[in-house]
C-alpha cells in the first residue's frame, strides 16, 4: 500500500505545470493605470515551471526538463538567437488587451494610456498601441517564450483542428495574492488587476530540430502549424469577484451615470453609476483598438458601470472598448464534469507559447492608490486531470494525497445527520 501511495503521489505531483512569481511593488513611483501618471516598479520576478510525465518544458527549444526556472537572469534575450523576451524595463505600466495577436510579429497586442483627463463623471481616455511592432517588446509588461512538448501520443496531426488536441485545465491552486503580512496588507487590491495571457504561436512535430522550434512564428510555413490566426490568446483573470473597499469607494466617488455623447459636458452625466460589491464579478471593458479624442470614451463606459454603451464594440479588436470574456477564478473553481478547459495542446508536438503578465488598466479594481507599497505573488499551474477524488465520491485509500482526494476550492459536503 505504501509503495502504491508513493507512486501515485509522485505521479500527481508531476501532473501539474506550476509557475510562481513574485513582484515587489514599491511605494515610490507606484500609481496605477489611466488615473495616475507613474510606474509600478517591478523589483523581482521568479517563475518555476514543472511538468507531467508526457509534458516537457524548455526556454530555448533545445534543453528539455520536467522543471524550468525563469528569473531576471534566465529570461535574457541572449538565451537564443531571435529571443525577444522582456522583463518590463523600468517597471510595470498598466496596459489593456483583448488577446489579439499581431501575425506579422508573433506578439500579443496591448494598449497603453495615450492621454487621460477628468470628465464630469469619470475620466476621458485616449489609448495607443504599446510599441512592440519592432524588433523588441515594449516596456511595461513581462513577456517570454515557453516551449511545451506534449508526448502523450505518437501521431502528429499537421493540419490544425482543435478536435485533435488534448484539454488542459488550470489548477484550482492557481492564485494571485498579496504576499505582505500584517494588518491592512490587502486593502489596496493591486492583486485584483493582474492578468496572465497565453498566446499560442504555432507548433511542430515533437522531434523537430531546435532551430525550427525556436523560429516558430505566426507566418511560418512548411513543417510549422501556425496557430495565431486560429485563436486569440487565452487570458486568465484572477480574483474576479474580489473588490477591496478602497476601490469601491474610489468608483463611487468618481463615476456618474453617462447619458450624453459630449464627454466634456456636465449635462452628459447625471445620477449614480451602478453599484459594485465585493463578492460579485463584473465585466472588464478592455481596450481593443486605438482610442482618439474623437471617440469620446470614458473609462467607466459600459453596461456594468455608467450604463453608456456607444463606445463599447460588439466584437474584440473592433476598436474602443470590448467586454472581454476572460477565463476567471470562478471558472477555475468549478468542480466535477462541468470543469471548463483552459487551453488545449496537440499530441506528439512542441507548441511555442508566448506568455504575458501585466496589470489590466481597465479593471474596476485599478485605481490611483492600488499599488502603494505592496508585494504580490502569482502562482499558476496546468493539469490534464479533470476530476478529483471527491468529484466521484471516492472512498478508499485513507492516505491518498490531499490534492488528489479533494478539489481544493470545492465546498465540503455536509455530513448526513
């Protein structure tokens, strides 16, 4: 029995691709997004990734391991020729994205503040694309390549068809939280605005040469199966139902119901915006295109906030704002057969994934004082296991590892009297 438990526990520990990072956010020059003008500094950032039996990981497309460590010293653009990894420059500057991918540069498109001025009922925003159309990524966010080799099958399906791929799930243990301890550590809520994006660029057969793997791009042909034009990046929104009191108070003070087109006219605003409360998820009206002054966009535009929808597009990337459908913590915590897929990978393949980490400026929790003096930690993982022991009412081995026996975020079932 002990031998069986040991093997089972070892297998389960390897069933998770887990990543951890810590961002130190200082009280100096730490104002957020569109409201403030300063930068959220990033002091340290470490990622550890481990894999299951049939998944192997690499940072250079050549050295494959069960576990890789990513830090400020290992992300280096000199890691291999053509690497454009970025550690954010001088610090994180809140961005906004709907996960669209630039096929000419094989990068995710993000938007940053072009201008901001107070309106009678909020803030008028203008936005421009982050300058990553050139040879390098822009500063203000973290981006790196992660190569994932999936050896669960022997057949390689060169033609793109999602039905040929395997479902991968985000582990319930994945979390973004404040690392600081002590009273008031979570009062600013900066952790509630973090986003993590996974842009699948393309894939090749698992035995491909390192140079072929490294050079996977959106416009690749031949042995490469391009993915960029088939799907947008998958973006994870942690803490979707969490809203600190300070963020709620900022919103209640600055947001007014918008009824008119002229964003500079006080007559265009009247009454209170819709109520937000901790414990309830709200839409994020992310930026999907360049916004100029002629677009007359307020940061609070949208049905969930000031009620004004003329500046909200119906499709992502159509410009202005878009109510983006993130993969949320609420979905991550769904247990049993209804547990939703996070991403999918083809068997006998190597997939190049461009990982992005940023602070979403259009999140309702992103306000002027959100980042003051706080340290946040992010942990995320992937697994092929859809069901846990208690999902099927498992009874048996009392020494079954807890991560197998019980879904970490599933409420306990009350005992029958």
